[in-house]
């Protein structure tokens, strides 16, 4: 199994912490990796930060076998 974790904020140290924890609890045959968006907020504290995180998260998930739903 493969699990890709997209940290919605741009704090690399948080992404590394998330990946380390996920690797510790994942089964031995599971590949886990975490990524950080190239742009977005350093932390997500309110709805504005959530809004600003969307483009970066979308870019990190594109090109994968993931369906992104778009509002018409």
C-alpha cells in the first residue's frame, strides 16, 4: 500500500514530523511519504488560511491517481 500525506501548510518541519509518525504506525509493507506545498500559509489558523492553502495542496495532488472535484 502507498500513502501520500499532503501537509496543507508550508512548514517543512511539521511535514517531517507527520511523516515520521505515519511511518512508525504504518504496516511494514506500506510506503509512506509526506509532501509540503510550494506555496501557501505557514500555518492554518482560520478560514482565510484554509482558502490560501487550496492551490498548493491541489498542485501537490495533481498528477497522481487522485480525483480532484472542481466546482463548475
